[in-house]
């Protein structure tokens, strides 16, 4: 599994945990589904591809600050 695939799996797990713990949903609510879709799209468009650094270390900030 390459880095981007691994990050997608990690983000998916994190969003599911957040939604379950904060919204009580076993499946994703609409708000969390939207966030997950947004994050997956951002990762898919990463200009660094598999050489992507961690977001904290990245010179390009792909995510909106509100997300």
C-alpha cells in the first residue's frame, strides 16, 4: 500500500471514529460524509503523489482552514 492509500485509510478511520463519538452515528452523518469526501478528493489531487510529506511538513496547504 502506498503512502496516499495509507493516508486515505487513516483519514477514513479517523472520520468514522469522530462521527461515532460526537454524533452517535454508526454510519457517517451527512456532515462527516462531506468531510470525508472532501479529504479523499484533496488527497487524490496531492501534487506530490506518493512522495507526499505529512500535511504538517508540507509547503502546500490543500485543506481549507475551516476543515
